[in-house]
C-alpha cells in the first residue's frame, strides 16, 4: 500500500511521529512537508503549497494521512482531479479549540487577539474533520475534551450552526497513541549512570517546553519549598524555549542555581544521558494532549510525578496511579519530598513502569497503524 503523509508544520513531535511511522511501517510512506514555522500561515496557506507540490509529482497513493495543521478541505478541493475518492485519515496531534490561552493576553499564540481565541483556526480543524473519512486522536483525553468543547464552539454562530454534525464526527473518530522511538534512547552506555550517581543527591528532570501552558510557576514553587527545607536534590532543565523566557524560569534559575546541573535545550546524546541519570520527572502542566517527553523519561527508568488530569492517567497503568498522580500543589510537594528521600524505592517503581510504557515504541505501534490504515483503504494485510 502507498500512503501520502502530509505534514504542513513539520517539526518537533509532528516530524518525529511522521518519520517514525515511515521508518517502521511495512508500507511505502511518501511525505509532503513544510517547515515548522509561522503556524497560522501553515493552517491558511499550507494546503495551497502542498496541493501544488502534490500535483507536480506523480504520486498515486492508496490513502492520505494528514495532520491537524492542514486545511484538508482546501487541499482536497485543489487536488480533486487527482485524488478522487482516495480515503483520507486526519491525525489530531493537537487542536486549536481546546489549547489553553495564557492569563497574560500579551503573550502566547493569541497575543494579537489580546488573549481571545481566534475561532477561524478552530473552524479549520472542524471542517477538516468533516471532510476526513477517519479521525484519529492521540489520546482519549484529547478526543473527549475536544467533543466536550465543540458544541459550545458551534453555538457561537448565529444560525445553521450544525450541532447535528457532531455525532457523525464522533462515529468516525478513534484513538491511536503516538509512536515513539524509545529504543533509540536505549543505549547501553547510559544505563550505568543511575548506579554511578547513587551517592549524589537525586536528580529531577524537567524535559518539557519552557512555555506558559506547562505551568512552570507551580513547578518552581514546589522546589522552592523543598530547597528551603534543606532537602538535597539536583535539577536538570531541558526542553525548548520559544520566544521570551517565562518569568517563572527567570526567578527559578536564580533561587535554585546551586541545584542546577543542566540548563537549556539538550543535544540528543546529552538528553539520552540525562534521561537515564534522572531519578524523578515532574509535570505541572495545564495542557497535555499526549505526553511524549514523560513517556521517554519513564522508559529510561525515571519515576514520574504527574497531575491526576489531562492525558496523564491513561499514560500509566492503573496499578501505579496511586504512587504517581497527585491531586493538588500540597500533594505535589509531599510526593517530591518522599521521592527525594526514598530514592531506592522510586527506582524500583520506575523499573516496573519502564516495562509498561515500552508499548509506545514504534516497534509495537507501527503494526497497529498499518492494520488500521489498510482497513480504511479497504486492503487486507
């Protein structure tokens, strides 16, 4: 089977997902992509550019697999003579309807709308979903939260708001997790680090974006309290920074300077080393549709302390929810305090969890993708 994978915002997790599937699929996967910048223009104009490139080539795919950043209706209209009735699957990495807005209206993706959501981009997601033959969300949380919000969104419009379309969208929607190249992190030379650092204070890893939706304020507030109590720990702050540094990081770097052993975006080798060396990873996020960075850390035997909300409960087996999921800020501080003072126990729990999250590796998920996509195209494998 031949698949055309169309990724208008080809960077970060979108790029890793697309290239990971192409590498591990048994099918022929050809990609049409644009660089990961100017996301609003990608949602407007990406379909025009990619449709032109598609028509300039000689591809005759059996199925189109596209991401949520594509205006699918425009792409289909401009390529209708070529694609005909080729089935199209829309993969929802994220959406523009439930992505949280910043409290400060002068920062973040909606700053030009003074903090108000620009409904046009959510509408592009909606009509693309209408036009797709199948819709795949990366988590149950993502699917459920989107369909909870969609009726409210459509009610903003004065008439013919098509609330009746939601049932049909749900019927053609399902969940299939993001595949991750976990075994690419499984380099034997890094496995020794936890043993080598056994006499050092425990290492806490932040490996998420440095942005408002990851709620660094609560993260640093918890660490300030533990530092004031004199509890020893080391801190590695990885992850990409986009634009200005959030104020929480500015103050956090000053107050925790003596604890920090790594600061800033890490190269792949450094990142792999930090994953295996770390004892604990934490999220305080307000927003998470999936959680690739958390899965990577857990696979590397790093104990996760996560909020009992968003996509996090479905990432971990139910048997470990009690140890890993916290309810509020006080609970977060208590769990961090316990993890920093019971390192052997956290390492034992982390080893158990590593086996469970190995299911997210592409070696396990690519066959599931292949089977479902072949079924959508009406082919047997």
